[in-house]
């Protein structure tokens, strides 16, 4: 039941109900055509593989999201930046580093009994000021940008 709840939660964030790589790994048919175990690359190249693991899929999503926003009230530059930020967030929610709740996601020191902010990605940061929140945001955005660049995307003007 847990994997179905994850799928529903993901679909609320992404707007689709496509299977994820973790769903494929739960299959009972883990043997490939030659009788050996499926490799990750063969799983991802299968027709039922998770689309968000494919670089072409990420590039298509960026183009579609930017075009959709541009057709509305945004300039091309604003539309590209909004699409980029959306994909950064999606990549982070699906693949980003997870820090244990007792450790600050920003400064990486124990939170202990200190005031803390609970963030939507499951991280917690010290709540006395914005330094830790900013450090956490910079860290995950940098990781997401690296991943998206590896998928062949280029950050739009205005994205650090």
C-alpha cells in the first residue's frame, strides 16, 4: 500500500501517474530476457520505465513548461526561469539529499532543543534567523542544477 500512496503523492506534485523507478524495482520479473538480472540501464530503457529518469524527458518537460507559461502572461525570460525552478524543485523532491531530522539541513549541526523550521522536503533548519534556510536552499538548488545540466539543459538567464 505504501508504494501506491507514494505514487499518489508524487502525482499531486507532478501531475502524472507514471511509474517511478522504485515501482519497477518492486516487480517480481527482475530477470531480463537472457535470464540475468535487469541492469538499471535496461530497466530505464524499457517502455514502462520511469520517464523522469530520462534526459530527453527532462528536456521535453522544460520546453513544455516554458512554452505554457509564455503563452500566458509571462515573457520568454520569466517563463524559462519559472520552468527551470519547477524542474529544480521536482528533481530535488525526487532525488535530492535527505538530511536526518535531528541535523540542520543548512549548517549541518545538531538542532537539539533549538527552534527549528520544518520544510516541505522533510529537512529541518535552525529557526533563529534565515542563514540556515538560505544555506539549505543554495545547497539543494546547486545539486539540482548540476543534475539538470547533466540531462542536457542549460540554466536560463537569471538562474544562478
